[in-house]
C-alpha cells in the first residue's frame, strides 16, 4: 500500500432517541504521501465526522462500518483505525496521523503553558528527557513561525494571538513526525492576513516536513490555494473527486457546480476586474448624511492603574441615504467598535458622531432614534449581529423574536396587526410560514440569519448596521443571504454600514469602502477605487492575502508552480 490513508466504504451513524442518524454513507478516498486532499461541502455534509474517524475520535454513540487504513511501507504495517484497541490508537495518534482542530482556543488547555502542552505528546510516547523535550518544543515553535520561541514556550494560550495559537497547535501535531495532518477548518476563524500565513505554513508542512494533509474546509479559495485533489461531500456521500484544476475548470456534478457558483470571486466584478482602466468616482446619493463621523475617538478604560485602550482613533466618514459603506479590516482594527458607537451601544470619547441628523451621545438618544411612534422620527436603526444564535432569545419562537421590536415600540398596533407584519417580514426574507412557530435552535444558520435580518427591518429603519453577517455561513448559504440583503436594500432604500473582513463579500454589496487598520482609516472611496486600484500598502496587503477560488490564478498570485493536474475519479 503506497497511500498514507485509505478509507474504504465508510459508514457512520449515531444513536439517538429517535433512532439512528446516518452521518456518513459509503465514503471512499485516499491520501498519498506529500499530497493535499481537500474534503469540501456544506455544514452537515459529514466532513468532520469523516476526519475524526481517521484518528478514532468519534464518540461512543457512533456506529461504524467499513475500513480506515493508516500507514504503509516496509517498516510501518497498515492499521485499521476502526478495529484498533485503545493502546493501538494512542500509539498511532501523533506519529502516523495528527489533527488540527478548527478553534485552537478550545483545543488548548488554558491552565498549562504552550511548551508544556507541546511536550505532552512527547512524554506520552516516551521521548527524551525534560530538557530535550523543552529544546524540541522551542525548535518546533520556531519552525512554525512563532517569534521569539524561547520566550513564547512559557506563555499561556491567552497570551498568544489567534494565528499564533493555530501555529502552536500545528507545531504540536508535527512534533512526533506525523506523516498525515488532518486539518479541520484551520482558517475559518482567522482574518485574511493571518489565514494567508497559516496557508503558507501548511504549504511548508508538505515541502519542509514531507507531511500529507487532509484538509476539511468549505472555503473554496483555501482549496484553490492549497489542494492537489478535491473530494466533494453532500449528505454524507462523496459526489465527486477530481484534481483541483479539473474540478474548478469543469465540475461534473450539479452540486459541485452549485457550490462553485455560490463562491464570491474577488476581482471578477467591477471593483476588482483586470484591465478595466482607471476607476471613476460614481455619483453619490443626494441628501444629508445618515451617519457623519468626524475625528471619532473611542477609548476603553483600562484596569486600575493602567492606561485606557484606544480602539478608534480619529476616524471620519459619511454614509449617505441609500448608500452601503463597507468597513473592512483585521480583527482588533476597531470595526465592531465603530458599528456599536453608531448604534449607540458604545460611548464616544471624543470627536463628532451624528446619526440620523442629531448627535448620538447616550442611550436615551438611542432609544428615541429606535422608536417608531407618531411623536418621534420613526425608526430608525436596525442591527444584524454576527451570530444570530446568541442574539435570539432561545425561549421565544422566531415569530416572537422578529416581532419583539414591534411589540416594544409599536404596541398600539395590536397583536393581530403585529402578527400580520411579522408574517410579511418572514415572507420578505424568504422564510416559509411554518418557521414562525419554530424556536431558534430549530433553524439552520442561514435561516437564523434571515430571521435576524427580518428583525432588523421590523421598524422600517433608515440605517442598518450589519456586523459580519455572513462570516459563520457556508458559501451557498452566504450567497443567498447576500443576495437577499442586496435585494432588500434596493427595494427599501435603507443606508447600511456593512462590517466584514471578507473583501470578496464587501466587493459584492458595498457602494463605498473604508479600510481600517489599528483604529484608523488608511483608505476610503468607491468600491471600484479602493479594491480595484488600492493606494495604501495595508489595503494591497489585505487584497494579496485573500485566496481566490481559481487554482491557476492563485498559484500565479503566490508565485508558486501551478498545481499538477491529478486524474479524476468517480464518486
């Protein structure tokens, strides 16, 4: 056997009170030494269940059938993971295969240092003395690009950034010389610049360490950047396998075509197309700005005896009626703070902030701005949160959640009228009528985000603030939510502050873009100007870090050899 991993006719089901729930049905795939195989599909397709079966990490409620074969070669006998004993599983984890989990913060123990946790696998496998383990830990942290590894080895997880924590998890996976790295959504929670660094590290895992990678992801840009072959999963089955270039150029299965068509392709539109000539500043909408910020400063107070932290430092921008301003930047750049300040949820330290024609200072003004009664300026700010699962009351039905703003601010309408308006709102965001009686946990992520948008529009706002509304969604669901947002914005004419770190998404929905870096706006203008012909070095770095869903273009952008076409195989 030449493959490091061979999965043959894998079936996985879970015991539930309602009977067995089938998660994986007849999956077969293989990974060769030094190869990167991307396993793609939407949430619930069975990707992570398949990945966990490779290391025997499925829960006790799981029933399996088929074979998961690890190893190969003269000195390394093949081991079937599904029939391995606990002792055999402990021996192969970390040596033959290791896993990089999606969220490093939950994979790392917060009460132990990074060095201790990295050495834990070495201790479990009886490797080296304490001093040698520390030396190897420092060496591995240096190899994965963590600065000053001799100092960082004694740091705790909370003292590292998100990208550094992911690097530390990869170092732990590589410490025992594993031949196969199973990476489950390793870049989902990361900004584009940090994502680019982790992708480069995964490239180096193959070139410098000779490690094969089974990559679990729904980000087709990451697939185009890293993979040699692609296996597409849907409802627990492999529907297509092909070389990466062949799959992107000529997908055979309708689901694969649907998945690729839903991916926002940065640079394919007017904002970033090639050879489109100099961008021309479009005519902006007339009328007084809905939002005007001048020299806006927001400080967060420090602990006793420490200085305040300046999250927003002298920011100025305007949003005209009916205009969508995209606010982009990395985590910690101040995007969400600005959105909360505009909504009146965060106090302003200095500068000017006028929202809907009056200074916004204090929660009383916010309450009047949100109200929609005859004596006030009707109503006027809607907020779409990043994670609707945590912004909805789990004890209320979707109808009650969406109707809550009407119940609070338009009580005089009466229960019947409010119910009719809720039904109209749910219809406008294309949610079936039957979903009104469901609770938030009974809806999918995309359905919850549609309901969140309906709630934001309940009071017919003139301004909608959308904070990363699609970051947690699959590409096909994201495409539907973005299409819905754009359609409602055109029909209802509300202005919007659209906050995101995904430039491809912003290019699709925004009229203008402001790029934020460390609390300051480094560049702003029309979407075509900023994203098509960026002037600031930081903007150019953001754009260069964004993987595009085309393996040939991505290889050219990264100055790498184009991926070698692999032979396609059937489902």
